[in-house]
C-alpha cells in the first residue's frame, strides 16, 4: 500500500556534465564557499557503489548522517543498526 504525500524537489541552479561527480561537487562547494554539504542519495547508490565514498573523500566529509527511518525509534535502534541490505 502506498502512502500519500508530497515531495518538493529542490531548485536546480546548474547542471555539470562531463566531469566525475566527486570532482564536480568539490568544484561547486569551492565555488559557493560552502561550509556544509548535504548529500541526498539512495541506499543502493551509497552501499552498492563507491561513488558516494569518492564524493566524501573529495569533500573531506568526516561525519555521516544515518538514513531517515521513522520506525527506528519504535524499534529502539537507529536506522543504521541491525538491518542488512
């Protein structure tokens, strides 16, 4: 059963192509003088490829935010604990 909801996609200011994602995102962070970068990625992209790790290394990201799991608090654990993909 599908839940009903609305998702508002963020505005796209620019599209960079022809460059590896890690390099392009690092260049954009430098261009924007960004102090923080938020990556919104799928679990599959994060766990089944090395692309997100390449981006983390390029941006020197040291902290990781667990996947959003509204049911985790009911189960008494964080969403990054206990479930295997």
